[in-house]
C-alpha cells in the first residue's frame, strides 16, 4: 500500500470520526432548546371536568287523556306558553251530544222527583184520614155501637193507606237515587268534554310538535313536548375518581360548544349515586344560571366544577411535571444545565399546578415541547 492510499484512508477515517463526534455532541452534549417558566406565587383553582348535554329539569309530553281526533293544534315548537293556556283541541261533537242528553236526563229525573213528592203528600193525607177514621171507630166498636164489619173496614183502610204511603216514599227515594246517578253521568260526560281541551300544565316552552290536526291520538301519544325554562342544567358525565371531591352547590363553569371561548356560571344541583359500570362515570347535574342567546335542549357542553382554591400558591405549568416511578418531579435551569428536583404537588388547575415543596419562588422550571422527548439530568439546555 503506497503513501497516497494511506492518506486517503486516513482522511476518510478522520471524516467518519468527525461526523460521529458531531452526532454524539448533538445527541448528548449540545444544549437542547427547552420551554421555561419562572416559579411564581398566585391564585389557583382546582376543577373537575365533565361532558354532557343541556336538559330541562322539568320536561313533559303533552298528550290527550282520551282517544279522539285532533281538531286543532294551536301552538308550535318554539312558542312560549302560560299555565292553563289552550294548546290543542279534540273533536267534541259526540261529547257535546252526550252532555245534552245527560242534562235532559237530569231534568226529567228532577220532574219525576216532583211527581213522587206529590204522590207522597197525597198518600200522607190519605193515611192521616184513615188513621183518624180508625181512631173514631175503635171505641164505638168496643161498645158495640158499630158492627165488626165496619171496624174491619176501618182497619183495612188504615193499613192500605199506610202501605201506599210507604210505597210512595220508597218510590221517591228510588227516583232521588236515579237523580244522583243522572248527575254523576252528566259530570262524567262534562269531564270528558273538558278533556277535549288540552291545556298547558305550567309556564314553559314548546320544544317539539309531534301531531297535527286530523291525527287520531290516544292517551300517552305525544302531541307536543314542553319544558320549564326556570331550571336548566347540564347533565354531565364525570369520572368516578372525582366523586369524593364533589358536593351540592359547588360553583362551576359551563362552556357550550357553540361558544367555546365563553363560559356561563353554574352550580352543582344533583349528584347521581349510580355509576356506569362500563365507562366508570357518574352523572352530575349543573344548574346554568344564564343561557346563551341561542340554545337547544340536548346540545353538548363541558362543565368545570370548582373543588378547591388558594389565593397564594407556588405555581408551575402542567407540562413541566414529570412522573417517575409514580412520583412527581421536574427539571429546573441550573446555570444552563438541567437539574432534577423531586416535588410535592397540590391543587391542579387548568393552566397551572401547585407545588407544595421542592421549589421556591424564582426557580426556573424547564421542559421540552415535544412530549415524547425528555430533558435528562445535567444536560445542557438553551432557554428559548
């Protein structure tokens, strides 16, 4: 091998070594660019997040109490209605006729009662006369002034008159009972006639119309759906791990997906004692104190329930926290090199985490933007 060949091999080897050194330097020694944030004291609020839908606390289906054909539906979806307002009517021709027939039956029965009362009065007069005649004849019969035949006739007349009186009184009682039945029948048909008028059960908003005039409806079938807008809430699914942190009347923020940059104040109103066995989540109902200008029942929203807060805590960004072997820690800038620090975390907010121990105000925490890459101990770093 001549000198020229040796020099060529030498230069190639030196070039490979140089490239390797550059790669090693870049991988293990060159300062890596990192994000940073000084540790500072400030307020923090811990929140539990859940996703759900806007619902009305009171929602009912408007249906008919009786079967019939709809003659009119007076309100449509989007209409606000007042309690007792007429919403729909059924064809009432048959019930009107039955009411008139029942009224006629009541009047006829009342007239029969009047006739029965007159019969009772007549029978009473006859009975009084028969008793008086018997009382006059009885002492005469004892003294043999009148014959036994006349005395027997007096007894017979008295008994017949009293029997007719009892019959007349019983007939009057029977007709009075018929009047009670006729009144009940009239009331029944009047109620059926009233049931052809379908009224709003409370002040509310019509959210859906399911039937139109001409349709035949039965009890339970939906004509309209109405909600009360006095109490609207988001029924949100929350992970069961947050269950111990939630109580009734906790403040909350509600963010509708139609307005992702705005939140509305809310309050925890109800916590379900039943968790879903598949998702391991449970329902939390958050009352919304104010609704967007345009909203819809069933629209999606996120709720952020405030579980705790502090006015003065040491705070770092959530991205700075690194978990190793189940314990939290982070890196700080130590004269241009990364230094690992074990910390104890506290409240966790949307944009910051409380550090209870391990740091002091003024420390600069660092982390790499790429979550797949991690700063290593003593690695040179370059603050962006």
